[in-house]
């Protein structure tokens, strides 16, 4: 069984319960494989990053395996406005979608999935655009002041690794979902002085577990989600919180993804 999200945003849970921790979110156009069904809940594997989680089976559109395979091989088009409207032709209704949402089988302002079509005339980006590290910073700035939300991936609430994943997605680069997974990707840098704007910095806790990630900027700055998406000082020790005038995160390693 396979599915695609035909709503704006849906929560993904650690366990099959509305009371369970939200570990990530799916946005419009995200597709997945259903691994298990338990009552009104489905355990899924998200196609984009392989993430395993539970969603309510009332919150997605079932699709054929053939459609799933096509979506896996077609170019990804993404919404590139903080909020925009899409039209469901089948029921002639409008609903909002947010930045980073996927536009499946997008062509000439129209998305098509199975027997459903959607009209979208807002800004978008696609994988044909040349990669630019300046583009990473420009995209990151669009999320500035977004409130922190554990498991969040939208401009209405986002966590640290959801932030980096979405920023890179909008620039045509896939990242895994969680900070410790992202830390396993790319090329390790030896010194802070080697880091360029757009590189990723990872931070650990007292047990040595990677628990935080941010995007390196120019002039010894970093943009990251901590309370909100914010810009703070950054050096070989870690993140220097400009409000508290103290270090908030301890640097573990630096990675260049591309």
C-alpha cells in the first residue's frame, strides 16, 4: 500500500496515537509506503528521507505502486513562498500550502496524482536550478523568527534538523531528517576557519550525542532553530547566544554537504 499527502500539513507520530510525540511532519505532495496498519493508524516509510513514523489513515490519498514508482523518479518541484493557495479541481475548493511542499507531476501550473488534479500558480523551485551556497543562506533567511516546534517542518513551527532539511530541499539537495543522521552525510571539515556559508555545524550534549544542527553564515554567524529560527555568534567552541551572552551549544563537528 502507498499514499500521498493531499492536505496542507499532517503530523507524524512516534506511536499510533494522537497523544504520541510528533516526530516529523508531512507536507502536501509528500509520498510514502505503508508498512503496517493498526486500527486507524498506518506506519509509513517516507520516500524522501526513509523516515519511519505513524500517521492517521484518514489524512492521505492512497496511490498505486506504479504511481509511487513514478513519483520516486520524477523531478521534484517545491513551493517557494511562505504560504500559497492550491485548488483541488475535483471538489473545486481552495486550501493553503506552505513553503517546501512538493508539487507532484507538476506541469504548466497543474499537479496530477491518480484521478486528482490541483492548480497552483505561485512561485516554485526545481532541481534544474544550479546549486548555490548563497541560495542556501537566502532560503534560510525566509524562515527567520519561525517558532521552534519539535518535529516541525513549516514556517509556523520547525525544529533544528527540520529547518536544515527543508532549506536544503528547496535548493535541490536531499538530507536525512534528524541531526544525528545528517551528521553522517557529506565531508567532515577540520577547522571552523574552513567552513563556508551553507555548511552545516553539529552540536552534542553531555553524553556526546548529536542533538543540534545549524547553517554556517559569514562573519562568524550561524542560523539555527533554538526557541525560534535565529542568528547567533559561532566559533570553535560553539554557538554564542547573543541574548544570554553565553554559549548555548557545544560544537562537535562541521560538514560540507556539497
